[in-house]
C-alpha cells in the first residue's frame, strides 16, 4: 500500500471512530493523537491490521481519554466488569456491543475498544511522536501518522527493511518482551542476525528477571490476559534464577501457551 492509500485508509477508519465520541474528546485526540507501531508496516505490506495503536503527545490528553471511558462505563447500566488482576479489567455488555467502540479492556497502559480492527488508546505511555517512536524496539515500526495535519512520516529505510524482512533492534526498556516477539516475526518469515540478538541479550542484563515485578514488566509484550491471570501467581520472594525458572515451568506446560501480540 502506498503512503497516500495509508493516509486515506486511516482517515476512513478513524472517521468512523470519531463519529462515536463527544466533540471535546475528538478535538483533543485530533490535536494530540497519532497512530504508530505495527499497523503502518502491515498496511505498507498489504497485510491484515489486527489493531491500531493511538498515542498522545501529553499526559493531560491520555488522562482525559482514560477518564472519558471510565465514565462511559459508569453510565452503562448493562456493563459487566471482570477484574483480571494486576490492574487489568475486561468488559462485556448485555446489549449488543461488537464493533461499537465501547471499552473491551482497560489496563494501566491502554483502553482497548470493541472495533474491527481493534483500536487501542495508549494511556500509560505518552510523549511527542519522535520521542515515543525512538523508544520502540524495532527500526521498521517507527513510522507515525498525526491526526492534526493528517500526514504520514516514515524513515527512509522502512521499505527496505519490510522488503528484506530484516529485524534491526534499536534498544528498548523491555528487551525480554522484544526477544519474545521475535518468534512472532520469524513465523512470518522475518530474520534476525546473531548481532541483533546479542544486543537484546546484553540489554536484558540491565534487569533483574528473578524479581516478580520486573519480570512481569519485561513480559508486557505477550498476551496481557496471560500476565494478569498467570504471572500474578508467581512468588514475590527473592528467588535464584534456577528457582524462578522452576516456578515458570509450573505455569507453562506447552510452548503454545505463550501467546504473542
């Protein structure tokens, strides 16, 4: 898909979403919101987009978005809340709710809506687009589309990386999450060099993965429901590496239990 087609598609997708929210929220999102992450590379390749991640350039907008949807739930007498632990909550409704842009999940990091493709409003991370994308782990996912000027910004190497399906690691605060996601990419035909894998391994040395809180944070790139339902059962005691591995073995019986997003 060419850049002009990507812009047109995003305008259509989010035009439908904007029609469902109040004017004040729409004004904030269109002024301070932008789409980035894996959706844009998928669109370039013509692949199916599972979800669109929307970030905000300031904390005030992120807080307003979270408060808006929390208030929306309170105003819905048919809302059924399920507490999944670790700050994750899921929602269903007794009335029809598929593709209604009602909240599906609310976590410390995002509000996920009932829509196809899924829209995720990132409320736990915020900042100017370049600052946020500079923190992303892979070079090919650093493109972004701003609602304010309706422009798509891409790195010159994006098409080359997507054509070659070559993973270039650019650093991350969550290197274990990056390592886990390489499986997803490799299943799709991507490759990663030993040099790039070594960079991830070296960054993992910055984190104490025997610590429960750090381990959970580092695994934030896998299925959040798995984190909420399984990893909260890990011991909070100080354990050795071997002891923590044995504890994980008790939670995971099959490789496919690890669902990547």
